[in-house]
């Protein structure tokens, strides 16, 4: 009798265990199905939002249209994001195709280099060769013979990238910037270069280090504004000026001026008569990874904008029409032609899905008579931190970081190529 009761108890226990396991597996299956349904519903909402809230849309694809049979394509396919309908902000704007002629490349490729044109001579400053190597010299291009003709070494403690530069037609002023590779912080040093004698002079330091500030010589004073602060990321709105003449400082200290309405680095700064224009830019930038002994770059959130500000002779800021698309990394990407500011390339807002940087391949015109923007042409490829010049009816540009190809606007190769095209403005 006891044996039978024990067997019944054992059978009941097994049934209870079996029932519990079955119930647990059933609940797990239901939860998994619910989660998959919710995820699918979310993706559907996200895709529909991108389409419904942007009446003018284009299809952006990071994949090429031609099938490839190379080994490893399956891995690349996994890394690629699905095609999405996205706002025109992230795509090329309609523009005429231009014929570009390729000229001798710079002696070295450079990213975040800077440039100054004095008549037919084009001075191209320092910059990155890659993230682990920066240049410490200036290459000089002669527009009359379309070739590189000379080199000038920069002072040992002068910044290598993200400078502020300006000229009076003989002397070049070089302000602050980043010293060294990767994502080191900015310095406050200021120098002038006599392009006739190739000699450098030191000027008073900035009140604080700045990274890629908007810089221009205007009404006898060297103006420096915006940029990023010491950590490379926090935007500064400070505006300082220093009286200068013939490569010399006429004052011992920088003067505080009216702050710029919006801070940040990578902007064009153009002086025309009694007006000073500051165009485009961004808030935020890469920072050094905490604790990294080499200041390894670490991505941070950035906001790219197309704002345009004008400072008049009474030192009042005005807001002008914004660029056709948000645009940054255009410090030396501009030329002044027939009372128009011409801007080549740059970077726009990051892709909202991949979060990757998107390069710009258009040429923009800002007519200072009408204060209207136009998209007037295309570059040979999308590219940021171009160094632009204009001579004898030709628009030139060199250097920067170009795209991955016609179907992929993400940045890839750092180049030193020089191009030109005939420019006729209506």
C-alpha cells in the first residue's frame, strides 16, 4: 500500500514539473513573438515617419548597384544599413555638372589644412596626413604655371591643424589651432609670416586657446571668434581683436568684442568692405578619449548648421539667409568673385540611421548684392576641408577628405589632388 502511494506521489510530482516547464516555455514563446511584433511595428513607424514628414524625399543607398563577387561581400552587406527614404538634407542637391581639369597634386595629402592666396601664390598650411601624423610645413602653388614651387617650415610650437588664418596681402597671420595628431586640445599661440622674407614673428597669445575659430583681418584688426574651447567640443562665442600692421602687433593685449551669436568651429569668415560674414559651421566635435595617452579621437554629438551672420561697421550682428543645406568644414573652402562668395564642398548633418558623417559635393554661391544663395555646380566628388583659390577666371581647389564613391557620401581617403574649372558667374 505504501509503495502504491509513493508511486502516485512520484507521478503527480513529474506531472507538476512537466506542466511548469511547458508553461514557462509557452510564456517565453509568446513574449518573443510580442517583442518581434513590437520591433517590426516600430521599424514601420520609423520608416513611415521619415517618408510622411518630408514631402521632398530622395532614396539614399550606401550600396553600389553592380553586384560584386569578391570574398567578404556577405560581411559588408551585414554592415550596410537598409535603404531608407530620407530628407533631401542628406543627399546631393540638383546642380549643373562642371568640367574639371586635374593638375599636379600637392606634395602631401592633407586634411584640416588651411590656405591663403596672395595674388598668384597659394599657401597651403600643415594639416593631418592621417590621424597619427600631422604636417609641419607650408606647400606653395603658383597659379601662373600651375605647379607646386616651394616649401616653408612652420615654427616648432605652432599648431598643425584647425588654425585661424588671415592676410593683408603680404603678411599671413596664423592664430591658435590644434598642436599634434589625433584629438589633442588647442593652443593659444599667434604668429605672422612675412611671405617676402619667409620669416616668422610671434604675436600676443589669445586670451584662451581656441580650436578652428573664425578668423579674419578686418579694418586694421585681426578678429578671432567662435571655435571650440579647450576640450574641442564646447562651442565658444568669444570674440577678440588685435590691432596689427605689417606683421606686427600694435597692442599688447587682445580686445573683447561683441560675442558671435552662435559658437562653434569649421566656418567660413569673409571680409568685404565694411562687413564681416561668418558662414556655416557646427557645434561640437570629436574629443580625446578619456585616459588615452595618445589623445585618441572619440566621437561626440555634433550639430551642423547653415547659419549666416554679418557684422557691420557699427559692430552689430545681423542674421542673413541660411545656406541651401547645413554645411561645416569650410574655413578655407571659399573664394570671393564678382561680389559673390563661392563655397566648395564641406560636411552636412550626419545620417540619422548610420550616424555617419555625410560629405558635400556642391558648389554654392552667395550673391552679396541680392543676399540669395544658389547651387551653381558640382565638384568632381564630395569632399570636406577643401582649400580654394581663384585666378584668371579659374576656380581651384586642393586637398581634403573625399567620399567613398558616387553612391556613398561617407568620408574615406585623404587626398592632395589639385583641380580647376572655368568659372563664369551670371
